[in-house]
C-alpha cells in the first residue's frame, strides 16, 4: 500500500493578504481555477490515497499531527502544503515510491528542497507530537532522510504572496517546459 498524501490547507494565508491579495491564497484564481483546485487536481492525478486537512489549526505542526491522527493506519505520509498548485502527480508518485525502504524522503529540484516530504510509518509517533508553527523539520533531523532529485519545478513553487501567484501565472503561460528557475 502506498503512502497517504496529507494536503495541508489550514493556514491563514497572512503573507498573501499582506502582499495585497484580495482573498485567501488557496482561493486565488490561477488560470481559471483556484490554487487549491490545482493542487487537488495533481493529488487526484497521482492515484495515491489522500486526506485534506483544512481544520483551522493554530500552526503547521498542529495540522500535520491532526492529519496523521486522521490517517493513523497509513503506511506512511507525504506532507504537501496546499499552496503548491504546480506540483505534478508524477512527482507525488515518485516521492511515494522513493519512500519505500527509507524513513523520510525530500524532493530536490535544481538544488532546492521542496514538497511533498515523505515519512514512513516509523515516524508516526514523532509526527503525532508536532505542534505550533514549526513543521516536520525536527522529524527529518531525527530520522534518516534521503533526497530524491526531481525534474518538477512545481515542487518548489509555493504561493505565499501575490508576486508568487503572478510568477505561477507566467509559468503556466510559458508551459511546463519553459525552463523555470527557482
């Protein structure tokens, strides 16, 4: 059984609003669909089991712990922030495949670490203990992690500001073979 994708959509999107956004970043329009819809389309295209965690948690650690609790019987988890609308389903599958036999897997595009980060069932207890604004970096430090080089710039293109949204629009206009540099 493959790892379960945990789509984290609990954040407040404050940086996006502060940068001039008129709506929550996950509801912002990107080429006729919301940012969240683009992310969920990639998740569905991956064919992996998934869980949307959108329950207003105070921090990323709390969101991760809640999502792991909700999918406690999974054999592993891929943690995907919902603000990565250009990530490709093939990348999600590649990280899930790379997770087999490892404690944790981090995708790397052009030397930059991205998402989703994969964690095996061995990391369950540590993930369940997360809280606050910090994500799972402490779990990566505590377990043996492997880097997985990918060719998907979407794994490093998150939407935190209006400028990020504009860059994503431009990227989509250029096409996925447009030579994006993070």
